[in-house]
C-alpha cells in the first residue's frame, strides 16, 4: 500500500492518543486543529473497517475551503491512495470512501432545523470544526447520534469509540456554552467522566497554541506578528494565547477590568438593597441583588475600608436558574418566588444585608396569557415577591448598554468620581458571562440576543432604573 505523510506534532499526537472520548482541542489560532481532525479521521478509517466519521462546519463553503483545498486538505493528503485506488472522493455526495467501507462524511449544519438531516445517522466519530459557531442544541443533538451499532472495533481500540473531537477558538455565538462545558469544567488535559444526563462520555479540554504547530511557525514565521498586530489587546489574547476569559469585539470586554470584581463584604445597613429579575423557563432566569452606595464606608474582611462614589451599584448576590449553558430549570413562578424569599432570609440572617426591596423585572411576567389566569408576577407575589416595572421604552436597549459600559469604565479608574458598578466575587454567573457577551453583528449598539444574555438583562434593568424609589409602576399588586 502506498504510504501517506500523516505526521502529527506533539500536542496533536497527545489528542489523537488520548483515552478521552469527548475532546475539545485548540484555543489559540494556528494550533493545528483542522489538520489534527483530517489526520485522525484518515488513520481511524484505515484501521477500522466500516467506520463512519462525520466532520461538521457550520457553513458548506467553510467546510470545502478548510478541508478540501490547499496543501494539507483531504485531496492532497490522500493523493497517493486515490491514485492507487484505495479511496475515492464522491464530490456530489460529499464523502470520502475507503477500500474497507469506512467513510468520512463532510457535513454542514447552519440552522437548528438542519439537524433533522442526521436523525438516522450512526456516527462513530463526530468531529466539529469551530465548535463555538454552533449552538449547544445542535451539538447535543449530533452527539446523541454517536453510537457503535454493529461496528467491530479492534481489540486495542475498544472503549475509544464512539468518539467526539472538536476544535475551536474563543468567540462566536457558542462561546459561553463551550467555555462552560469544556474550559471551566476542570484544569486543562484533565479527563472527566460525565454523567449520563450530560452525554456520559470522557470529557477533556486540550489547549493548543501556535507554538504547538511548528510547521506553521516554520512556513509562516510572521504569522504570530500578524496576530499581535490585531490591535485589540483582548483579541490578541484570545487568538494568540487562547484566552477564553475575554472575547474581543464584545459588548463589554473593553471596559471589563479586574477592578470591577470586589471581595464579598457585609453591606452597610444604610445602603439600599434591591433586586432585579429576568424571567426564563426553558432558558435560565436571573435574579440580581444590588446594593447602592450612599457614601458610607464599607468594611472589608481584612479590616480595610472602601467607599465607592455615591450612587455606585455593587452586585451583592445572584441566583442564576440554569441547569446548563443557556438551559433553564423550568421552575414554576411560585417556586422561583419561594426561592427568592428563602435566599433573602438567609442573607439577612447572615447579616450580609439588612433588607431587600423590589426592583425592576422583565415586564413579560405581567403579560396575561388567558383572561382570568394569574400572571407570572401574580404567582410570584403569592410567594411574597413583588417587582417594579422595567424600562422598555424605545431605545432603552441601546441606552442600557451604554449606561452599563459607562459604569464599568468608571469602576476601572484609579479614582472613580461618578457612579460605577462592581460585582462581589461570589457572583460567578455575572462575572463569567458579562466579559464574553457578544455584540449583535447586525446592530452593534445592542448585544447578541441569541447569546446567553439573561443575567445581563437583569443587570441592565437595574442600571436603567436609576433611583428605584422614583418609579411608580409595580408588578404583582401593590408593594
């Protein structure tokens, strides 16, 4: 049989040989993600008769340009085998077939409705190139199609299939769920057995940088300089270092600094504390408690004193109702209200706050679905939780984003003079989501509403509210 040049670099070989069955490889640009997938697909097809490998990109054009063109595309890698008749490319049906019945299927899935095309597929190896371009719903559906069926796996490879191998850089509509699923799960390279409700596979994140791809560095030594010259420091960190904690070009990344996160402290009793709310059932709900500074000094755990400008907001607690990335708990409104009451009682008992007042909530909770049927706000009021109306006037989405950006910018100064906004360090949902919240590419003055923006909306309602006591409309009957 004709030989092929299918060499992998050290980091790529580590991923190929890993015993994990659900892998995310990459992070930085130029780490060799796509080449790893092509080589692994070819080698596994050669070793396992009848193996079915599915490689996905979101767009068909990207699929062809990335995997079927250039000196390391499938046609170039397989040239000698195709000439010898060991494999052939079916261009009309987008698959590569090997002499032993194994196939590499080249697939795209642009919209969530497109997953139905793969309902009956038996996927032995699922490969997704640029995972953050996909929604979590698409990923979970395709992963559920991974099964062995009647495939006979060689003895030395048993337990390694079915297998998922994904590659991605930070950013994209799926950044938050990919980060939560792979990056935040455990330290890099740790293999984590997942519960059956989360796929039941062996999950692993393998970071890769440009330095892990010597071929690119040798062939194009100026590539790193071009990445360094992207302009935005955040974008450089994301593309050159694979930094998942920031996404350049986002709605807030350029004004989010370490200074906005403060240690947890007991809120002075003279500060006003209220809460804001964004409703969700199939998607998460978000409750954010805010303390508003009145100029009284707060005492930190180390005994030092801190006094942000009067009118500054400090997010002092949160409840994010999610079972996964952008997946809600489907809790009944009255149960959510009960949970809020219980949490506030605990905060007061622990002397973290003195009391909590109603603040703005998503006006959707007062919408009447059927005459005579209690609204979401009514159900929550029955549990003892009432809300004020949020400002949904025309233009307030843009205004809210700019007000939040202004407060974050002020918090990043050495000596802020105007009202700022801060987040206590235990408010993990807000701290993890806000820095990576993308802008809407069609409306740059707003955030991308297809991203995980529920906590952001709860925060935006509060920032827009100004002085809560000035508001007159209430929800859930009178306060």
